[in-house]
């Protein structure tokens, strides 16, 4: 039975969202950011919450975090996301072996989504993401009733990068490299002339980098994180080496974009829990030879008074995926 | 440029309105149910109230039924009695007081005349009803007459008889008598052998005014 007419007449919902909670089920914890659309269409953070890592979808949100709509973001080593250039127009993609192009051997075990960036008669640029279906089901199983009602399920890395793009319009206009460094994966996107020129997810996460740094310093990863982050140990060389695999992948991507578009992005915007200490961005800046900006959604997005506690404000970079998912959901269904 | 790759299936997206379709269905179903229950409740309550009222009235009727029937009987009897009383009143009003009439006649009677027969007649006439079972068009009427027969041997017999006739045209008979006449041939010779030459027989008929019995 369709009540959309009655609901629209009563202004109940009206097909657009005003209040969304973005939830990131990360490896190191669950983060949620509730964002509301204020008068005039601007966003505002209403509440922020952080909980322990409980696995996909197994968290219980505090009452004040239960917005009507939910935008979910998940991280998983099995996730694949790529920007592909397919030599077909967008209306003839049915017989394209998408799973094969993504390197997925068991397509039935994955759910795949595609977002077409641009299309011509001979070529389509599409951003694709593949997520193990079991992870998606487990995530959504906690939201089968009550609030928040799920509206989207995104890859955490892409959600964080989308948040960077949506919250800083300048990122769209200038050539920029966007990086979300998660615990297990890193997502890199390069934007040139208001177009997504490169996007890929790598299985190089902050944990792997810290393990490598710890090994080179002869200490465990956690100790290395504290010692180097707080400047107790001068390990510039070891840090650069630890970040080298990731930096190399980004350089390869940047070179690809430079060759293809004849533009060399000169800025790097990073997010992720590791960059809460800005010194961790320096090895990347040095390797890439670019200016680095750390994207902290809790500092960038306007927030209601007392919405963010000082303790959570200090961990703002960890909320990139949650904030990005919430903002993207609001933008997708704006009045 | 849109970097939002949504992996949720269409059927997994739930309505996030505060008032969902399901909620509306529940509310509508609840309203319909409430209306039905209200109607049924109202009908039940009304029937119970009516049943209670009926029991109460039946109980009251049981208590007053005998009195009511007795009152009905008494009312019927009272109506009959009132009807009889009304008839009697009518009769009393219409009747002729023969005592007064005869007393007045005795006073006014000439001494030369001897009454041999005096007949008082009265008759009630009832006009026929317009239709069977209907009330008469006019109330019953009482008509009365007085017939005097006598004899005399007076030399002024004729004048005396005429004087007696005229008595009925004077007070107090003017109140009751309509006319008094000596029928044709009623003043005649007395055929009796002992009557003598002056002997005469006479007869006067007085007609009284018709009175309505009401």
C-alpha cells in the first residue's frame, strides 16, 4: 500500500532526509556522527559517539544517536573498490564482467555496486565497490527495525573521501590527492578538474605501517606509535620506510593521472585515526612532495554547542567515514 | 562527481519517516477497530440500559397494574354515571312541573265549570342519526300537552269556557304553555239525559313549549 501521497501532503518525510546518523564499523572501534540539516540547507553535527569494535552491526547506539535515518560504512579486508575505465557506453554495461575486472573470483559471495562518473559513446568511467555479502548482511541485521532506518551501506574508505569532497568544495576544483588510512586498508582518490581521475583501495593499513615501523625500531607497534608520535624517538628514516609502500602506490596513481590528464595534483588531504597526530602525515608529504592537510570532520563541519565532547574532539580524524557517510546521505536526498 | 557507492539493496532500505506506512496502517486499523468497538459498545450499553429500564418499568407495572385496572373500571363507571346524571339534569331542566301547573289551574278555574277528565301527556322525540351508529343530529326533545274535558250547566258556559282557555294565555302559564285551543266542535251540548237544556260539554287542549333534553 502506497501512502507517499498522504505522507507528502502531511509533510512526513517528503522523500528527503533531514537527520542522519553515520555509523562506521571500523576495525578499532565503532564511530557514529549524527548530522542534521539546518535551516538554509547547511549541515550541523548534532552528536558524536564512539564505542568499542563489536563487529559489523552488533552495536547498540545511545538513544540520542538514533536519528531516523542511518548511513552505514564498513571496513573489511575483502572489500574491493576501484575506478574503472570501461570501453562501453553506460547503457551497454550489462555484459561487462564487472567482477572479473575487480579481481573477484566468487561473484556470488559479493555484492557489487557501481557509480558512473561520466560516460561517452566509447568509454564509461565508473567507480565500483564490492563487499562480501556476509559482511553486508551482518551489518544490516542490527537495523531491521526501529531507528535508525538504514539508507545506505558504503565502503568506509570511500565514505571518508566523499566526506572530504563534499565538505571542502575546493577539493573538487583543484587537483588533489585524497587518502583515508584505515587500520587495515588505505583508500586513495585523485581528483582533477572536478573529475574523479583515480580511486583504489589498497591492503596497506595503519596497523601494517606501525608493525613495520616497530620492527625497524625493535619495539612493538603500539610502543612505536607512541614513541615516534610524541617525538620521543627520532625515526624519520624508519618512518619514511614504513610509509614507503603506501607512498609508492599513491605515486603510481598520481603518475597515472599525470600522464592521462596532464595535471599533477599538488595537495594531499588525509584522514584516518593515525593522522590525529599530524606528524604521521609528514612522511607522505615528503615522499610525494606535496602540501598535506589533515581532514578532521569534527573540526570542519559546523557543530551544535556541546555536540562534541573534548575527548572525542581530540579523535576527530577517526570519524571521517561516519561523517562522510552521513553527509553523503543528506546530500543524496536533499530538499 | 559522486563518490557515494551505495551497496544496500533496494529492499533493505527502510522508511525513515517518523510516520511509516506500517504505522499509518496500524493507526487506521486501530481507528477502524476503535470505531467498531465504540459502535458495538454503544449498542451493547444502550441495549443493557433499555433492558434495565424495561425491567424497572415491568416491575412498576406489576405493582400498579391492579390499581390501573381498578381505576379504568371506576372511570368507565364514572363516565356512565356522569352520562346518567347528565340525562337526569336534562330531564329535570326539561320536565314540566305538573304540581305547579295543576295548582295554578285550580286557582284560576271558573266555579261554573266542572272537569270530568284531565289528561297530561308528554312525549320524547328523538331525531334519527345521520348515519348508523352516529350521534343524533339534534338532542332529544320533550313535547307535552294538557287536555281538559269538562261540563257545565252555566248560562254563561261559552264565556266561562273561553275564560278558562284564556287562563293559559296569562301568568303563570305564559312561561310554559305555547297555545291553548278549543278544538272545533269540542264545545257542544251535553247529550246526557240529566244534563238539562243548558248542559254543555267542553274540551280545551293546551300545547306546552317543546323543551330540549340537554
